[in-house]
C-alpha cells in the first residue's frame, strides 16, 4: 500500500488527526512516510497547515503541500477568488507518485469531503485516487448523520471502481450517545468495509510523545495498529 488517499465524510471530521495517527503507526512499524496535502485552504502563508500538524503529532515525516489559498473555501473556489492557478488531480497524482519512489507510505489528505472540487473542470480527490489506483480511507464522524454521508461516499468510490480500504471514526466521544454506539455495527454495514479504527476525542490535544505512543492502539492491523473492531464494539456498545 504505497499510497493511501485519506478523505472524509465532510470537513472537520478528523482527517488530519487520523492522517497523523496513520503516519505515527507506520513510523513506529519502521516505515518511512510522506504526507501530501493536495491543496490547503484557510491558512495564511505563515501559519501551519494540515501537513505541518501531522508532522507535529507524528514526527519524522516528509511534508508537501501543492498550493495554499487564504480563504477557507473549497480549493477550486479559493483559487478562483484569489486569482491563482488551481491544483489539478493530475498534479496531485504526480506529486504522490514521485514521493512514493522515496517513501514506504504516502498519505494524501484531501480538502473537505470526496467530491470537493480542486479545479474549474470539477476535478476531485476521487480523480486523484483513480489516477493512482490507490486505496481510499474514509474518515467519518461518530454520531447521528454519519451513516448517510459514509454510505454516499462509499457508493461514489465503488461507482468509480475505486478501492475503499475502510472507515476510521475521527473522534470517538468519551461518553458515546446511542447513535454513536449503534453506528459501530451500522457503519461497516452501510459502507461494506470494516472499521479500521477510532480515535478518542481529545487525541489531537495530546502531547506528541503521548500521541505517538497511543496511535497504534487506535488503528487496525491493516494500518499498522493493534485495534480490534470487535473488541471495541463489545466494550463500547454492550
Ligand atoms: N480525535 C480528536 N481529538 C481531538 N481533537 C480532534 C480529534 N479529531 C478532530 N479533532 C479536532 O477537530 C478539528 C478538526 O479535525 P481535523 O483532523 O483537522 O479535521 P479535518 O482534517 O477532517 O478537517 C481540529 O481542530 C482537531 O484538532
Ligand atoms: Mg484536515
């Protein structure tokens, strides 16, 4: 799995924190890791972006960002309003392929959800995954509303013939409500793929050393971790 594309059911679902956990687990397993943020929006040139946040939490990863636009909008819109060249799926795929020649694992984080547009032609992260023939990891929220957005995302990936690697819950509440608990059984059902992890709420606020030590415990063996979906479900949703 040299390239893994990381998308989400929306924005603020925990893609960046999940990317950091996947990176930390791969590093702990002795693999070299690069993180590519295709297009970063909503940060100024001097502010840390998502790739920098991954490096802060996970440690020694190569970071890359193809473009940065100041307004917190979809990349295509942000590029247009800034009068700047957009990022095209082909650019992202080429950058990821190049990084994959020098790293064991390349994580490509999108912006927002799967069909958020990069360019005026309607190019998306799904096109990037198609160009790379790379598996896609879907980060989902835990509670009410996630079944619909997760199933829509899974269906779109399947309709494009893409490989859906699994679903990770970006932030698992300390006191999960009924919907969250039921979703542990329903998310694999509606997506057709296993849960590959759940990050505890508050994970992003851990000190880097604590984050790195704990990350493998939040992710399944497919992602270099030790997390057991069935044991988690039994414990959290008795
Ligand atoms: N498990 C978590 N623990 C703590 N904070 C989290 C967790 N997941 C997400 N967050 C916080 O929620 C916000 C959105 O998370 P982020 O990973 O940046 O989402 P996305 O990349 O999907 O937009 C950030 O402020 C992040 O710190
Ligand atoms: Mg992010």
